[in-house]
DNA sequence: TTATAAATGGGATAACATAGGATAGAGTGG
DNA sequence: CCACTCTATCCTATGTTATCCCATTTATAA
């Protein structure tokens, strides 16, 4: 499970270290022979990136496999999920090199922040991250009931927030 | 799993490099002795091409075996994918040469874009690709609920809205 | 402090995409 | 039946980019 917030440097070659904790998650749910790296895609919700391990992609694939092959929405999801995703392999030091267009999309410059979201994570500009965090906090304080921490029920979760 | 979007040049001889990532997928799920190349057919849905490895053809065959022999979808499926499909072998540099009629069908000229869709991929004109992607993105944003991205529960996710 | 792991920097190297000539095979016309 | 053309495949070459490898720094823990 991806947890916590880490800021690392993006070097001149476009490389950035993936936090060691995150790497541990990837390699633990990685059956031998699986891709050793992360999958990253531009968020549908705004100018930042989202990512996860290959296992997450398989979950998405399972969901899609259950859709009607001739459903119009199916191809739309296939394009957005698989077509936008990039496979970024770890180098020997646990770094990935971030494609330039993704960096531009997310406004990433010298520093990037990884934010764990459980099944997946976000990659964004540290400044934007701070802003988003404050907004999210404010929202929860206004509306504390939606997330019922500590109780089983939580029928309408929404926890995944994102 | 085929991921991401790559644009490569179609040269004067009708050759185009298949993205290295895609080739890796093919050779990884390729039992030794299998066909080293891609299978390409005109899409059922419009003027572009679809393709995959030989392994995908096997999957389709299994699917078809379980369909009603008189199902209309089945017949269309068989005719396009098996009937119209072409076997394009890699050359030493990982290129295939795209038959002229397929290029015409898909309106391919100097540049072609490969779009990963998980089990298969699309091959189309970069301009058309851009259009389709914008449409897909817009559609998913309007209707993110059909596919429960990011988690099991999330019946009315999107909570984090923003 | 010392030891261990993680993150960072940069030069060397290999992989990739692309171009073009050379060769072999299919099809056509004489 | 042979010569010719056209086309497809093979092979080598080259610029560009990514990745490999090693060295150094920073952080964490004993």
C-alpha cells in the first residue's frame, strides 16, 4: 500500500528516485517475471500525474474484460487507461526517467512530490501538492461525516477520494 | 500488456518501427517457435488498424469457440480479424512493412501512432489519434463512475472531486 | 562516530529509430 | 523461355536518446 508523502529531485536527465517505500510495495506484489517499475499516467482530474504498479493495471484490465466488447464506453476507457499510461522501469538505483511531456503536463521542474493514495499514488509539483493538501483538509473539516474512520460499515465509502 | 502511445515514421518503402515496448510484450508472451511479428487488421469500428501478437489471436479463437456459431457478432469478428488480418514479421531492426491497402484504409501517410490498449493496440494517423484522445478524455471525465477506477467500493466516488 | 541504506550526479555505453544501398524473388512482357 | 521491372527483404550505417555503471553525497540507525 502506497503511503506518505516524499519529495525527491528531478535531475537534468529527467530522472527521479522513486521513494524506497514505494519500490518495496511494487516488488512485493510483483510475481517473478513481472515488470520492475511503475506505470504513470496524466491524471484525469487535473495537471498532475498518477501512478501505480503493474498489478494495478491488471486490476483495471480485469474490470475491462468484464465489459461488453462492443460497448462504446469500453474503448474509451481502454484508450484513457492504457493509451495514456507509460511504463517507467527502475534503474539500478531505484530511479525512473520521467518523459518530458509528462513533466510538462504536470508542471514538474526541479522537485517532485510523491503522495501515497493506497492502491496508487500521485506525482506532482511540491507547491501544488501543498495547495491541494490544504484544500482537501478544509473540505474534510466542513464535511466530516462522509468518511467514517474506525467503523466497518462505510457503505458509501468514497474513501478512494483522489 | 500494451501501454502508451508512440508515433513513428512510415518510410518511403512502407516500413515502420514497432515500438520497442510493444515488441517486448510480443516476445515475452511468445512461446519459442511462435511467429515473431504482429497481426494487424482493419478495425471494426472505423478507419484505423488494430493489432496484437499471435497470443492474442489464440485468445480470440478461444472466445469464438465459446460463442454461438450463428451469432452475428461472431461472424463479423471472424471475418475481420481472421479473414482480414495480416501477419507482419519484424525485420532485424524491429520494423514491419505495412501493406499499402491497410495504410490507405487507415489514412496513414508519413507518421503513424501506436496506441496500447492492454491486450491489443491500435495503429492510426497521429492527427486522428489526437482527436480520439480528446474525445475519450472528455467522455471519461463526464462519466467516471462506470469504471470504478482506483478502488473496489466507490459507488459514488469522485468525492475528492476538485 | 561508524555502518547501512537511500538519493543524487555525471561520463560511458548500448539500444532505438531511421535511412539507404544491395540482393533476391515474383510477376510481366517480349 | 528468357530478359526486364517492380517490389520486398536483408544488411550496414548513423544520429539521437535512454540506461548502465560507478562515484559521491545525504540521511538513518546502531
